[in-house]
C-alpha cells in the first residue's frame, strides 16, 4: 500500500514510520509541515488522516501483520492505552521513571499486549529509540534488564527495517546489532543466564519440555499457588514447551465445580496460558487397572488395619498383618472396596515398598482408599479413589510431562514418586523443587481458609483479607506486582518467610504513576472554612486527575466561598497562619472558632499571590456543596496475630479481633464516575480500590484501602 506522510522536520513521527515499514506500507516522506504540527497521512487526492495515534490505528487495522491491533477487542483496548501512554510518559523528566515502570511490567512478558507483536510495541519502542543517547546509556548500564531484553528482541527481529529508520532520524546506527541477545537466543544456552529466575531444568531441551500445574479444586488459588503456576508458565515459555493445567480431583469430600471454575478464573487473571486442561478423574479407569496390576504382581496389598494403628506401625517400621496376604485374598478385599461394602470401607490399598526405610514416605504408602461421597464430575460411579501420591506420578507419565515442579515441602516424598513410577513400569519424570512461599501473619492451608468462610469470619473466598488471588486483587494488588514479586524469588529452594510490605511496595510503584487523584474528607471530622474574599458565585475549573499522566483524564473542580477541611488539619492551624489550599493557592487564617475546646469553624481570606513554597501546611479541601458523594473507606488487617504459626499452634488461638474498619467520608463529585476495580489515590490519605461504585446518593461508594508497604495495625 502507498501513502504520503507529511510532518514537521524537527519532530519526525518515528512510530508511524517504523509501523509502516513493518506493515509493508510505502511512504512518500514530506517533512515540510510547520514546527509542532501533527503529522498527516494522505491516502489519495482527497482522503487524509491526522494525528499520530489515529494514523497508527489505521496502519494497524489494514496491516497484513497478524494481530497488529491485538487479537480481540480487549487486547485492542490495551493497545489503545499504550498508544496514549507512549508519548506522554516517555518524554521529559519522567523518562527514567517510565523505564522503571516498563521494566517491572515486562518482568514476565515477552511483548506489551498478548503474544504477538502489536502497534503498541512499535509505538513504545520507537519513542524509547527516539531519545537516542539517553536510552543508549541506560541500556549499556544494564539497569533495566527486562526492558532491555524486550527492546533488543524487537530490534533483532526487525533489524534491517528499524535500523534504517533510526539511522535516518536519530542517527544511532546498529540498534539491531546489539551484542545483547534476544530472549529467543538466550533460551538455547541456559548457562548465559546470570540474573532473575533463569535456572536450568535438569535435562531440559528447547521444544521438548512439558510441565504441569496441578491444583486440587478444594478452594480458590492463593498466593502460594501463584508461585507454582507462574514458575510453570515461566519454564514452559522459556523452553518453548507445553503447559498442562490438571485438576487433582481425587478427594470428592473437598472438591466442587465452583472451585474448578474459580481456579480457571485465577489462572486467567495471572495471564497463565496453557495448552490443555485435564482432570485426574479422566484417568480413574486406568488408575484402577494399574492398582489391580500392582496387586497381581505382589507390589501392592489391601490392608484393613485401623487407621491409628497403621500410623503407629509406619512410624515404628512394623509390617502390617496384611502385608503377606495372597493375591487372591487381596483381590477379594479389593472388590469389597470397589463395591463400597461395610468390610471394604475399612480397607485401603498400600504399596509394598520398604517398612524399614529411614525415609518414612517409603514405608508402604496408601495408594487407594474408600469414599462414598459423590464426585463433582463423575457422581457416585466410584467408591474408591487414588491418593495424590499414587495418581500424580502415573498421570504425569501418561500425559507426557517431562518435569514436575513441586515445592520443597514434598522433598521427602520424591523418592516415593520415583519408586512408584519404577514399580508401574513407566518412564521417569524429573522433579524440580522450589521453596514454598510463606507469608507473615498468613494462613495458606485451604482447610484453615475454609474454616474462616464456614464460620463467617470473612465474606467468602474473595474477601480482601484472604491471601487468595481474588482476595488480594480485590484489595488492590495489580497482577503485574504479584508476578514481579514471584519472579524476583525465582525457583530458589531456600525456605523463607516473606513480608507483605515488599509486595505492596512493588504494587505502589506500579499504580502511583498512573492512578487518578481525588479528594475526600472524613464525614464526622471536618471543619468549615469561610473565605471572606472567596468567589460570591461558585465556578468550575477542569483539572487533570494526575498531573504527570495525561491518560488519567480530567476532573471538574468547584471553587466556592465555603470549603471543608479535615479536622486534623484545622487543629494544627494557628491564627494569622498562611496555608496552601491544594490546586487553588494560599489563604491566611484570620479567626478560629471553637466550643468546649472543639474547633467549629475557621474564617480566612484568599492570598493567591502568596508563595506556596513558603507555607508549611498544604491542605486538601472540598467545596461546601450538595453534590459531594458519600464514601465508605474500608481498611483491613491480618486475620491472625502471630507472625509465624508453629506446627503445634492452633490458629484459632491467634485470631485477630479487629480485621476490618469502616470510616464514613465525603468525596468530590467526580468520583461518581469511578468504575468497580478502579484504583485511585485520595490526596494525603493513600491508595484505594473501588469495590462498590456510585449507585445512588443514599448508598456510599465503597473504597478499599490499599497497603503501600507501610502497613499499620488497626486500632482495636
């Protein structure tokens, strides 16, 4: 396709020229427009398109490049966001802060949107390249490794095309020839990796790796599962392999379709792309056949020893009286188990391994047990179900898994895993361990989390006090922060107790540069300030919702003669003091009225010619008007009071009596437009996520306080 591009000579639109080159556009260049003019794309004698982003969207829509404008409507919207972001953030004094933001965003992404090169990548890439030596010095410093990896990858993939553009308009030749390899190149030689989670899987070969993420559908995914899921995602992508999501649904008493649906939702939220979803229950017939085969071979037996006695015998290394049953006796009891008879319900199938082994997991572990509860997928078809330890190696081998990622809490059972595979006559699956993620003041046992739900200590599994993915996202955590937090730890095997503050600090750095600013005052703790020389009639100014991020949009601020201040601010003001009213200017307090020691009203006058640099107090304020919206500000605390529970601790003994606190406030009228899930900053109060948006004046907007890395306990 051919078109003419006119632009100002002092500001060539690199993003348009780069995008046109990649899309196969032939451009006739005309750098004759006046300085500061927006570029124009001429499509014929009459038709033309004006403005950088408009032209980029047009190119993306007509390009032959697959998914250049995203794969679907949602991805297209993300592309639009990046088009707005690129020229605003990647210019001026905030350039390095923008690089830091992009570096965090790209911590576990290959591209900005989806899995294909899009116009978003070209827009951001060209804006960075256009800074010339400024970016080159940062790139050489290796300060932003994720951003550099992304930049180099695009440069290498489109070396001839982008080199030509940059050389012509920036004067920096050889961008595509950087000695830093692209991500594609790095995977082939894992010994080159020196930072982040770049750790080898034993025996892994590019294109041949298959990993699996196998949660049990007995609850919602929590932050501990996130580590397992994201590491599986990482290795699958790094080795260009396959990722299977498999539900370990072998305990019908705990599992449900609700949990299956929400686990899949959480996986999607984390951006984990998988090749297929399977269920251990898909293999129940084959697992039963394998159990029977092991019984017939004398490698397993049926045991009716009472549970506590069996536990004691395993601890002491004593053989069960049933261990030497004949094959016929074992098969007879096995049939009783399958039929769920009274005698069968007293039995279990055990592997015949080694009752004297120092590793107690090898002391004849249980392979099958009876359960008459209906299964969420297969109903009451079965009365017997395999244990995780029996089913996991079998299904791993059958599904083609090459590596099984498991947390180090399973370390003592690794020998059991390999022994069971050997007895089954199946190929070896390599286990790769990583440390379990433990968080301070946090319970990660689904059994204990279920107790909170059942006893109505929380609303449900999505409660913001819960460590579930849905809980922490509802509290205001960005998934990008979670991913960065997890991948910073890599696949380390070191056991550690992690602080939440670190995660919330990462989150703050992500939300602060882009979230809108609004104003609120506490409803029961406010004082009226009357400005004697204030406007007789109120007026409105349109102000940015974020002074440094145009993408946050604008808000309408009303200026009136009577305004509300926080009582805490009023209490530290003295007569004749000059203060700054944020987004307005200075005022001098002339009179402070009080009753019984409580301040009831302030009187002052505007002093807009005063210097805001000389005042000590910078005050938020709201106009005294009927349109203010009601807010409910909600803060949360940990559910337990002990930093780390020991093995013998009963968590019920450490319940936190005060975990939720609500405060009524008034907010500026613009907050009527907040959407559920939107994150904002209330000036001088902190960050909040909108949980319930504006519905009607009588119903408050519910805002959840987002920790910023300096968590304070709630008052009892």
